[in-house]
């Protein structure tokens, strides 16, 4: 096969892997927006907070140690133990559930019935609050997240695909972490779809998404559903934080992954779980292919803006996205 064609196939494969990572972040947005109509600007910060908490628990770090030392003049930083990755992930999941309860109880329960812009502004405030709390709890230094996920290029794939090209083709370069992220995303989406379709709580969540008043009239607790939704979004943020943190380190720029999820949401639709996945794949493949084919001719660095341009083009012809529900309002 021609070498250029094989390099193009490699770009597509890597684009699919990148799109999965974008979709993991977008899933959290979809879950909350679908059930409550809130666009959660803080979803990226939730992923950062989850990753920082996971690292802190694994390393046995004392929460708020910098603040405690500044107030009492002590020098405590660690408890002196290390917790296995699986146990730390379970403990972090419990922390995210507790955070979901706090967010609903102390913030959004008091904003029921308010205009969407007010709820959106509340999530912006929540994002900056969580960034500050995360800094106080775990410190602002860059952290390494190692939960045992494989990293680096898959030499098995390289060796078994090198025969496809000539002497100047050495096989497809595929990151093992991206492969794991793809498998995790497939399992996560399947679990979320099964939960929403076949469980009592999932059906109640869909009922709340369709009509709050009708859901209340048949005895569904909005408070429970919204805590459940925020808990699921927190769990999705934990998964995204693990994947992105393992890939690029746990640092405050990790919260900016929410910006990469925005074009995914605009493309796939704010109310569709499968749409988040498909949108992520389209964005991932599109930006990699555009950079590979067109980027050199226009100076490169097209991955920073291509996704937004593509999403805007789609919105012109289909404002609800490819998979979103069409909204019809009486005027």
C-alpha cells in the first residue's frame, strides 16, 4: 500500500482515540443537562478535582496540609501510607458522590425554577470554587497519576502492521493508553445506556428529563434524581480525570478539557449520550485529518480551532446537533 495512505489511516486511528477522550468529558455535560437543563461549566473542574483527590488518597497526603501548617506552624504533609489504586479509586468515587450531594443541597436546591442563565452562572462560580478548594486540599504542584494503566506505543501493533508498507513504514503508532481509554469508554457508555433503559432509577431520570412537573405528579423525587445525576457526572469526571491525568499529568490546565468538549456537545447534541460519543469521534478524526491534509499548507496548528469551526457549520443547519432533540416552543 502507498505509504501516504497508511499514514492517513494511522492519523484516523489516532483521531478516533482522541475523540474517545473528548467524549468522556462530554458525557458528564450530557447527563446533567439532560436531567436538569443545567449546562455544567464546572464539569472540567470536576475531572481535575477527581484526579487530584485520587492522587492525594493514593499517596496518603494530608488534605489541607499547607493551610494547617500555615495556621499551626506544623510540618505535616503525609500520613505515611500508600493506598492501592483500586481502593483509592473507590474512595474517590465516594468523595465525588458526597460532593454531588453538597452541590445539590447547598447550591442548586435553592435555585430551582430560576432562569437557565442563573444556573449557568452558578456552575461558573462552582468551577472556580472547586479549583480553589482543590488547590487548598492537595496543592497546586503538577502530580503524576499512576494507576497501573499501560502507557507508550504498542510495539505489538507496530510489529504486526509494518508489513503493510515499504521500507519507510514502520507500522502504526498507537498509544496503549488510548486503546484502554477506548475500551473504558465503550463499557461506560454501555453501562449508562443500560442504566437509563432498564433500571427504575434510570427510567425516573428520563422522566425528569422529559417533564419535571409530570415526574413530580407520579411520585418521583427530584432531589434524589438530581443528586443521582450529579453523582453519575462525578463518576464520569473521575474516569475522564484518570485517563487525562495519566496521559498528561494532573495539573490545573486539566480543567480546560471542558473547552474541548464544547464542540463535541454542539455537534452531537446536548441531550444524547450516543451523540456525545459520535460527536467526539467526528471531532477527533476531523481535527487530526485536517491537520494532516491541510495543516501544512496553511501553517499548521489547526487543531486549536478546527473543532469549533466544524461545530458552528453544523449548528447553522441543525441547531440541536446531529442527535439532539428538536425543541419546539409556542410563542
